[in-house]
């Protein structure tokens, strides 16, 4: 039986896998933006939650296709908001998008 890893690139990529990749990339971009000073570090700088005006503790993505569009939110509001919208219609990737995502 051939090694499955050898042929893994030939398998189609599922929408869930693409969503996971987009989510991880968006989180890494926010971490980098905070480290570079383009976004305020929420543990150091006081920012109000956009929903309830408590102290914000994290940045919330609503759409992983726009990874740098985030809102500072408190923990409870982040839980109430739920996950970012899963735009599986956008994930029906064209070959150009596949190249951009390195898939």
C-alpha cells in the first residue's frame, strides 16, 4: 500500500480545512499586528468592549476573509457573539484563491 502522505496533496481540500486555515492565518496576523504596534495590546492598553463598554480582553473576527478587521470585545461578549461567520459559499475556491491560500 502506498504511503498516504505522499499523495495527500492530490486529495481535495474540504471547506472545513480551508476555514481552519483561514482562522489560524487571521489569528497569526492579529498577533503580529499587536507585536508590531499596529493594534494596541489589550493587556497593557485599556480599550472598551464594542458591545458593552467593559474592558476588552480580545479581538473578535467576524469574517476570516478580512483578517485585520477586528473589534475589541470582553470575554462574555465574545462568547455571546459566537464563531465568525462561516462563509462556505466563499470557500468554493477558484484556482486563483487556492494559489493565494497555498493549497
